[in-house]
C-alpha cells in the first residue's frame, strides 16, 4: 500500500506508467519508426530482457504502427510480449514477422519459445526443426534437447 495504506501499489504503478506513455506520445508526435525502436532498445538489459517491459512493448508497438512491414520491429515486439507472458500477442507479432521474412531462422526460434510458454511442445519442435533446416546450427543443437 502507498499513501497511508489506502491505495494499492499496483494502482500507483499503473497510473505512473499511463502518465509516462501519454507523455511519450505527446513528446514524439513526429517520431519515426527508428526513433521508437531506439527508445525500446534503450530499455534492453544485459540479460536480454526489457525493463520495464510494458514501456518497451509500447515503444515497439509504436514502431510497428509507423512501419508495419518491419519484421525486426515485429519480432522484437513479440519478444517483449513473450517476456510479459502475453502469448497470443507475441504469437501474432512473430507470425507477421515470419510472413515478411520466411527464411529468417531467428523468427522460428522465437515462435518456438512462445509455443514452449504455451506448453505446445509439438509446435515448438516443428519450429526448432524449421530453424535448423534454414541453416541455424544453434537450432540444430537444440532439436535433441527440446524435442
């Protein structure tokens, strides 16, 4: 509880995040997709996760709004949604990235991670194998461990 115990902390955190998001949009009305990508990437930590992930998802979704055919932005948005355990949104973003770049193995590995989070082992294995078929040696090494 915050403020004398009357208002739960999560309400304060949500209100602060909403204020930050409104300020970000107002401050960057002419921002390009690359500007939004840069803002999102600035939140990437050394462990590969984004902090705070909600803000990163917002920045990457703005990048996708500005450039809807940017497979990199879509995949990164999917990665952040995966971190947030928003699997349906993550899957939607990564599937769009795959449609744009069907020969990019990293998209299939990311989708495999999403399927793992959703406990869909068969789909996970299909995507790890697809990444291996595309020449990703790391994926080939993962086939035995994951499937």
